[in-house]
């Protein structure tokens, strides 16, 4: 394998975001694109993602990005001939108190303005859609029929194939080792297999994005956090088209997986991984199971789905996901370097965002500006204090614990104070 000596755009990272970006650059912009992956495609955090695809966020633009993902996943297999595992099973979001119910009523109105049909259900209606569920404590549930689930590795391989079909070149087992720079501009990407001159670089290196950015003097404030979920043995009476469930007051989520349930959650006492560089040799690797830490989710899940009491665990997944200090992902043109764009820090909803993030990032890299108002995820929202690793770690772990918190107005974070004072 010989690497080309030049390309218009180099995408770094072969997870779902990198492959989606390469696909859209090649398909929509006929760009001359090379994608470099240090290991194999999906070998970072993509392969162990749970694969839930929700679309509704409080920002209209981000909802548009997630909606685009769903539209893409629905038809991608027809274009590439590779299955994506996309299943439009719909999503039930459960409310166990009046505050959460107010939030859902607001969301239902928001959804309508985005052209999405979100319905509000009684506890009994929710139970009829997922009979194994205990609903005594529910005020109600919301139902979004167009949400679903997908197979992260399959989608990524399908996007990679689509990228190749449109002329992109993908190279595995090539590690980026540095950049040749002049006046804050990247002239060439240095790799373990030689240098490649380029006009633009898109950093989609996942939990390595911080290190890759640092080689070009860019700050990408990320913290890898250990995220766990369990896949159970087959459960009697669980239908294969059961909806996905988010039970935010119990901090858990569920989806059907080969006749069993896959469930996990966001605990208030998360375990960060490392504040040093993430090791390169982390291909398809996981941490040891940590049942003591996971017990809090297990207890909540059993109360919601009592059948879990008597079913075996097929597999536990404990892998690192990169999170950000405010729970929003990172996209856009890095202010410290004129031709590096970043797409990273997806806070465990990279699969839901993958299609849309690749679409806007490709457009951004070509035009030099965002196609939508994406300030909530723009890398320029960060400042000097986000270079402080300890600060980023503390704030990110707090944001992780609030993943399912009710979005009250004017709620402030408590960690990392007082960094800015009047």
C-alpha cells in the first residue's frame, strides 16, 4: 500500500463521524478525499456504541442534524448494498413526575414545529407498547415513532463503502504522527507511512481528537469516560420490534437486542478514564466489567422491567466514550489553525448524530462556514480555561451525570468554580 503524496482534504479517524464526513465530501462536493484510520474502521468507540437513534434536542439546528441522520440511515443500504441495521422502532420517553411531564409537553410542541409527530401517552398506553414494563409510577410517556436503533459498525462500513463509491480513498493502519505547519496553516499531514500534502484536514479522531488537535496547536476539550451497558439473554414476550425506551428519572435506557434487552445509563458518579493521552493501541478493546459500579443501573432497570430479575447477562460492555464539558459535541473550524476542522466529543450520541454531523462538517470544510446555526456545538464556544485538563475533567464528569436531568432554565454547573468572576 502506497499513500498518495497529496490530497485536497484529509479526514483523520475511521469511526462513524469520519466515514460520514468522507462520504459527504465525496458524494456532495466531489472532493478529492483521503481518510486515515490508525487501526481498523470502527475500532475506537464506534464499535461498542449502543446504537440508539433519537432525534429531538432543544436546539432546532441539532434536531435537523439528527433528523438528517435518520433519513440517511433509512436509504443508505439501497445506495451501497450494505445493511445498516436501521430499525424504526420508535422511542418511548417515560415521565415519573410533573416536572418531567411539563418538559415532555413542551417537547411535543417543539417537535411539531420541526415537523415531527410526538404523541403524549397515558401510562397504560405506554404499557400496551411495551408490556414487560412496570408503569405504576408513571405520570405518562411521550412517543416519537420515527426514532429507532441501528448497528453502529454496519452503518460505518456502509458509509465507508459509499465514500469509496464516490471516489474517496480509505487507508487503515496509518497513524497520524504530526503536521507540517507554516503560519498557523497545515501544509502536510505526517503519518507512519509517509507525508501527504493537503489543503484541509478534518479531525474526526474520536477520543484521540484532543491529541491530534494538540499536534497542530488546537485545543479540543474532551474527557474519555467509562460508559457501561449490559446485553441480556433472550426474554420471553419481548417483541423484536419493541420500542427503545428512555427512562430519564431512573437515568436508564433500553433497547431490544436479538431477543434480549440492552440497557445502560448515566450515573451521577461517573468514572473518567485518563487525563493523559489515550493509548494508541486501543483497537477493539474494553475495560473489565465493573458490576459494583453498574449496580445502581441494574436496580433501576429491574424495577422498570421486572423480567430482568430472572434473565442471564450475555455480555457487559464497558468502554470509553469521549464527553465534553457541556454535553454538546464539537464541530467546526478551529480558531488556532486556519485549515483544521473538528468533529468529535459526541457524548455517547455519535450514532444518532453521525449522518447529520458528517453532512454539516463536509459542507463546513468546503465553504469555511457552517450551513446552519450550529453555535451550541461550535468549537469556538470554548476559551482559555478549557485548556486546563483538571477543569475539563471535573466539569465533563458533572455534565455526564446530568445527561438525563430536566432542562430547567438558568440551571448552572457547580464544578470548576470560581474560574471566571465579575
